[in-house]
C-alpha cells in the first residue's frame, strides 16, 4: 500500500437491521487490521421525525413517507462521506450490504479521487457491495422485484408507513425506502471504472446467486466479482475473508492514483 495510513471504511447496513448489529463481527477485525471504521445510520431504519434513526412512537405515516432511499443517500453523503473526504481529506472505501448498496452508490456520486479538486488522493477510492442491490436511476426496489415487495416484507407493521421482515431482524424500516426511486449511482461514473467490487453470497436463499449475477449484468459496467460460500449475512461467518478482500482492494485502488 502506498501509505501506512489505511483508508477509512464506511459501513452501510441493509434494511431491517441497525449498523451495529449488521457489522458487529466485522468492525473488530477491520480495526485489528488498522482500518478506521465509520458506521452509517439510515433515517429510514427505525425512523423518527428527527431523521437520525431512533424510533418514535409519535411519528406519523406522513413523516415515514419522507424516509426515501434518496433521503438515506443524502444523509450518508452530508453527514459521513463529505466530511471525511472534503473536511478531513481522507481516503475512503464504502462497503455496503443488501439495500445499503443503493444508498451508498448514490451517496458516493461525484466523490471519487478523480472527481475532486486538489489532487491529494482523498475521496472514495471504491465501492464494495456484499449481496448488494444495484439499481439504475429512477428504479425502486419494489419495481425491481416485479412491482411487489418480497413476501417476507410485511407492510404497515408495527404501524402505517413501516415494514418488518418476518423471518429476521426486529428493526422496522420505512416502506418508502423500498417504493421510492433510486438516485443516480456513482458506479455509472467513468471515474469509478476499476473501483467496483461485488461479493456474491453463494448460499443466499433470499437473494439467490443467479439474481445477484443478473443485477450485476444489468449495470453495464465491470465489477470485480468475488464469490463467498456464505448466506446473505456473510459477516457472521466470513468477516476475516472480508477484511482480506479489503486489504487487497485498498492496495489496488490506492495504486491507481
């Protein structure tokens, strides 16, 4: 690697889970490998009128409707990515899981080292998506699923405007995150060519490998694809392998500068 200071890894969780719960096994291993880490919270996860996560019994369905994928992306961009790359002049790798890939792709738009002025090498070095959703601009998760949300997602529970995932996590998520159109993703930018990686989870029952391959193909751009013998939540069993992959990608992407 070109520097003894490793890039900061921003971790963006999927739906129906807090960032702490999503990455609790991964963070200690990343920090043990000298990667600074930042957990990204999403306003659509346990949303409140304050848009900072954190559920509110008094929040209305109107407020939940504002918790779109675009709002999640803007939150991550304004509160995490831009302060890191512009304010602190950091090199950043964004790792996202599942729904979080839609958020991270939009949040990183225009923040590659090649897009930022100054020439200091700061910026988002690359995007790593673990079983991530990759949606073109204007397409919602619901539309990508054929017009209906998957059967495991129960809408208007625990109250109107929220959804829960029946077999898994207890954290409710704003339904608007799944039904709203996706912003333009960073992976369409020429500056991110060679800076894109996708981890396919080969024992993923909810997000089968064939579907993951199809969404990679529909992006029309080249991804470095790595197959993990893991279920959807690869971090539970393969955190060490994720860290090794990030070490390889960090070296590779820093040397592109």
